[in-house]
C-alpha cells in the first residue's frame, strides 16, 4: 500500500489555449505537512480545486487515501477538511451560529465540535460579535475552524495565513504544526510566502506557471542547494566548457556573459583558476557562496523571489 495520502498523475488543467496546470505529479505523505510554494497565479489554487473535485481536470488522475478520487467522492470527501477561498458565512450571525449551521449540514450533533474548533483558532465560543464585524484575520480564523470542525484526516488549506497579522500568523502556524505532530493529520498547504513554508513544511513542492519544478523534503532542499562557487570571468561560456571537459562536471549555470555558478563545490578551485588562466580567461572573482531558499527559488524559476 502506498505511503502517500495524495498522489496526482500528470494532472492537467487547460482553459481554452491557456494551461493553468501542466502534467503535475505531487506526492503528499501521511502525517506530514506538504507546502505547495509558488507565486500568485502559479496554479496552486487550481490544483487544490482539482484535488477536491471543485473543477474537473482536463487530463490526469487524482488518488487520495490510495483510491481514485473520481467515482469515490462520497467516501473520500468526508475525510477531508478544506479552505479554498472564502466560505459563504452569514454576515448577520455570530461565528458560533455560523458554525452551528455547517455542523447541522454535516450531521455533527455535539456542540463540542464547534467549541473545540473555535478554541483551536483562538476565537471565543458563543461570542456576541457578528461575522460582519469581524476583522479580516478573524474571518480567516473562522474559515480554518470550519475546515477542522469535523476532525478530518486530511487538511487542504489554500493560503491560510492571508490577512493575518504577525501574531496571528505565528498562532496559525503553531496549531497547524500541532494538528500534524500531535493529532496525526496530513496537511497540504499552499503559500506564496517562502519564509512561512520554510518554517512550517516537512516537504515542499515548487510550482511555477503550472509546472512542478521541484519536490523534496525541506531538509533535502536546504542541503542540496546550500553552496556554490561563483566565478566572475572575462568569458563565462568558455570557462563553463573548460569545467565540463577538464573537470567532468555539468553542474553549472551560466548567469550571463561574465558570471557562472558551479554547484559541485568539491572540485579544486585553484586548479580550475589555473586552467582558466592557461586558456586566456581573466578572473575577477572566485568565491564560495551560501545559497538561501529564496536564492534557489529565484534560480530555478528564472525570476524574482517571493516574499
């Protein structure tokens, strides 16, 4: 039996000639937090909607709890809690009254479900404040309370910290981590905030323009992309050819005509410099750099970083 709670197989969504998600293969392990990281418009929300059957894929398949999602929706969906965009809460009711309506629709008779969910997100039970009087952060907390109210095995949360102040972000991060570590929940969370994913996720999938560029554990990602040697030379293309042929390494990136990055840091830098000089290449810089996750994100997406 697979260790994955969620698997997608070449999941694709097209709107006319535009491809929102392209041949996506993600693997969410049981009892872990998977962070789907990407800029706004990268395809994160579309992916989550396909996982939940809110939009039909153009092609590809979704497997959840080891079963194909299509045809097993009634069996699978009650085991999932989700936050996709904003739920339709009634503005003239309190948070407790709103959750009570959803609880009745789900057949949850015991008030402890409502009280427990509100306590988890640090909202008062049986408060008199109407939903219309809630701040954006309080509205987001109530939406998360709705997602966890029926004690699901799997949580799918699309940008759950949107609208929260720094204290609220830390609180949400803590209880999401607690849901995974203490209660054994599997959680798929999307975000465009790299720093939050790096503090929260066990595994990371980087998505850009609908394509999954990388999928690894956070520890593997940090270790794999921690260091590189930056060469600033008179002819970067020629220097890269020397490294490839003389030192048998292709782990090189040409930044421009004068800068290249060598990710095989075990190679002898002094000998490489000597080879450059013998080939008539001038060297302005050659030094070891520490690559952050944001640097790595910019490198593989070929653009600016995210917050």
